[in-house]
C-alpha cells in the first residue's frame, strides 16, 4: 500500500506542477473510491 501511495503522491505532485486542474480531477477520482 505504501508503494502505491508513493506513486500516487508523485503523480499528484507532477500534476500539480503541470496543471492544477489535473490535480483537482485526480483528487475527485480518488474521492469516488472512498
């Protein structure tokens, strides 16, 4: 689980740098799994 979280965090970080709206879209995607 920690490995997946690490990958997710790296992807979110990259998305935040490249496109803040992408980060929002990803966040809403993960919220849908909760």
